C-alpha cells in the first residue's frame, strides 16, 4: 500500500514539474558545512576563516538576487514577506497561476491538489505549498479564496497576491520566465519554466 502511494506521488510529481520549483535549505547549507566525502572539516574554509560567515554572506547574496523579501497578501488577508515568512529555512513548492486561466492553470492546480492529498498533514508542517497570482489586479483575496474552494484546496497551501510590480519581480527573480521576450510577455506562457 505504501509503495502504491509512493508511486502515485512520484507520478503526480512527474506530471507537475512545470507547476513550480521546490526550494529547500538543508541544514548543511544553512550552517556552511559540507558533509560530502573528501570535504573540509565542518565550518572551515581555505583561508582558515569560519565557514559560517562565508555561508551567511553567500546565503544573503542568493536571497537578495533570487528570493526578494517583497510584501504579499495571503488568501486569508494576512500580510507576509516572501523570504522571511514564506520560504526561509523551509521546503516549498511554488507555482504561478491566474484565476481566469482556462488552459493549463486548472490542470496544474488539480494535480497539486492530488499531491496535497497524498502528502496529507505534512503540507503546512514539513512542506509548504504556495501559489502566486500573475494577475494581482484581478485576483483579490476574495477571488483567491473562491479559487481555492473551487479546486478543493485544503489547509497548508497558501495562495498569494501583491502589487503588479512585486509579483513581476518575484516571477523574474525565481526564474519563471521565458528567454524569448515575446513569449515571456504572453501570460499563458508562464508554465513549464522550472528553476
């Protein structure tokens, strides 16, 4: 039974890679240690300085370039920050959608609902699911709530909106872009760009 559930989960995850990326910060990367065979002693660097400060600097640089700490609004009307509140030291899934999308968005959301069912109460505890709107001017808190109800989304999965400028910054920062500028401007081309 467990193997069947595992196969089903892997199958669903295989269908949904275009839905979002998974970001994780392991304990090793958070502390600057490297546990791979042949690595230096924990916390040491070639110059003999503490790996903790080097790791903190690298982590801050990555955060600033790819994980902007923009203000967002949840489907519950709660104000949060992308980096500090949502992803720092967490394992997350991220996808972008808009509520009026009739093509791939509903398929992606429905596949992620299946993943959420398989993971059960781990979602919101061990893994966090986030869906970000591409049309914040249309997808208000009430629209997000309705969209979640319509798809049967359970607790532990958060839908978010923000200003159009911040949502575009987030989309670009996490790499949900198309290298062809013409295609990148087409909001229906936002799926399949996993980073």
